[in-house]
C-alpha cells in the first residue's frame, strides 16, 4: 500500500494535471474528448483520494485491555534509527506515564541514538532507560522507512549504547499486518479468514507462554510469524480480519473444557503435516498431530512443493552447528549426519526426517531435532526448505536432495488452505481439517 505521503503527492499531481488538460481542451474546444478525459482523470483522482482515506483510517482498539495488545520486536541491539510520524507524537516514561517530550508531525525522519544510557532524539536528550513514543490519530508511526500502527517502545540495553525497538499494537491491527504478509491478499477470502484466526490464536498463545519473561511477545519475522505493518494491509486483508473479529481456536477436551494451543502453520506441508512434538518437542496437542494433505500440491508452485538440491561446505556446517550448540564442540569435525528418526507416510509418499544423529572426528556422537539442524545450517529456511529430503555426504560437502515441502509442516498448510478455499470450503472447514478437534471461540 502506498505511503500517506505518496498518496498525497499522487492526488496533487493528478489534480494539477486535470486542471492543465482541461484548460488546453477548453481552448481547443474539443468537447467530446474533453468530457472523456475529464471523466477518466476524475476517476483517477477518486482512486487516489480513496487510497489516502484508507491509509489514514485511525488505528482501532487503542483503548482495549492490555492483555489484547501484542509487543512485536522490530529489531534489537540497534545504535540508531530514524522515526517520523504523520501526526504529532509524545515521548512518555512507561513506568510513570510522564510526558518527557513533545514533537510536531514531520515528514522528515528524526534520528534517535543512545549515549551513556540516555536517548537522544533530534538532538534532544531524554533521561530514561525506556521510552514509549505515542503518535496522535491515526496512531501510525514510521521507523526506518516502514509504517506501523500503535506505539513504539525503545529499551536501552545493559551496555548503555544500544537499544531494542518494540511495536506495541492492538491485536486486530497487528493481524492486518500479519495476514497480508503471510498470505497473498488475492487468495480466496476463506483462506485469508483461516489465516487470520490461526495467526490470532498463535500470537496470544506465544504472548501468554513467553511474553512474561521478556520485553516482547513475538518477533516480526518468520521465527514467529511475519509482520509487515501497514504495508501488508489491504481492503481484502482487513475484511478477513474484521469478519473473524476476536475469533481464536481452542482444543476441545473430552471433559468439556477447552485448552489453548500454538496454532502453527507453514507454507507447503509437502503432502502430509507433522506432529508438533516431532518438530518442536514439548506437550502433545491433539490438534497438532500429523494429517494427510492432498491439497497443497494442486496450487503450490513447483519450486515450493519440490525444491532443488543444495549443498554446504562441511567445515562451514560444523562451525555453524557448534556456534548454535556449543556442546557439539566435543565432536570435533562432524563427519556423519544420518537420520535417527523419521515420520513415514506411505500413502502420500512422504518421509520426513524428525531427528538426526551427528558423529564427530573425535569418535563422539550426539543428536538434534532435524528442524534445528535445518535452521542452524540455513537460518533463512529458503535453501533447505524442509526436512522431507535426503542427506548425502561427499568428501567436503553435505548435500540435501529430493526435497519436498516448504516449512516445518506443522498445523495449517497455507497452500492447502488456498486449495480448499478455491474448492468452496469455508474458514471453519479449513481449520477443522488442519487442527482436528479444535473449535472456534470468541475473545470479545
């Protein structure tokens, strides 16, 4: 979605263009062409105006209970950033809620740095270890070139020279920045709605489980779920969020009680989803057991469903694994990586490695979950796209071949949801398939 500044510039340009052309046509007395061009350009102005109005729509839920706010880690260990706002904004002390500074709206970025455990904003020193930047309506701020809704919290690190940036955003506006980042907004509305419910459920679960122990609830990356703020929003995305307003998934237990669970999802499961315990460990959830998915192959791009061979230097792999897991240093150079555990789904021709055995040059061995191996070697997850693959050893390379699927494979398969929606299934039917035993409930 264009920025407010871009939308305004477009509107002014079209308005001036219309006036210039109208003047010339009036002089040339070409009435028909004048009428047609006037109609066309008027329509373009209306479109530009709609873009402007849609973007500056006020952020909803700004007064909602704190338990329905999501704290998104935008970046950490920064030494500076640039912020701007399309409205006036205040800087508050989060503990006392005292106003520390007032700033007028500006389209020029304001630089933020840290020195001696103090913030410096636009050359103004603010003595506080944490601050909250609150823009006025429509409650949108820009940091390092990207627009976000809600508030911005900056937290100075223990070194006194760097800081973390956390977006404090109400749940529904947060989802608008997730759904459009996780799924193309032109997909069928049922798929978008299923995505909204799954993302809402996941965010609240992670917030409740991990949030109390840290200054943020979720990251903005695929480490949790991708969040792009205002740029991910569109009318179709907002429609999906609004039509599922406050809806989450719960696991219905035999005794009639309900239990929350982490509603994981991935891009392409490869033909069969995976039991969450085999991938992430932890508790067993009936709604996160592996189920057959005959759908994703029907709509996923061939390079998403099947991925090409990738190879990595053996010394580099050893270095990456030891850096991530220092206990593996005792192995020396890793000379063998073999499948220790596999999930075999014969009907779908899917074999997913769930654990690997590592053997080192010292003669010692250890094991890892296969998903941990994958993301240690390839943190992007875009080369080794899944653990449905075979691992081949050469003299100096580890080669991953016969790859299938994209992601960890737990919970909802996004391309599978896309196919089901195209076949006429609604959001509830999609979610029931990928999260068996789950029910939809309302938060508010």
